[in-house]
């Protein structure tokens, strides 16, 4: 029974899904600013990881030779 307790926790978090703060962001169209900032952060982290992967792959190839 304990291994299924996380499911109950997830359903319990739905109570907090709509708060007055959410209405504030939607009514003033600030939600688009929040989403834009999150997308920019995600793109920055993803591009950094791809660039890092290329550098590591290049170093590994040079190390083998």
C-alpha cells in the first residue's frame, strides 16, 4: 500500500491548482511573460548541454587517437 501513496499525493495537489495568484497572471496577460522566461531559460540550458556534449565528444575522439 505504501508504494502507491505517491498517487494519492498527486491527486491531493490538485486542490492547489487554481489560486488567486493564477487568476492575476491570466487576467493581466502576465502568464505569457512567465512562459517566455521559462522557454528562454530552457533553450539556454539545452543549448549549453548540446555544446558541452560536442566538446566532450571532440575531446574523446582526440584522446583515442
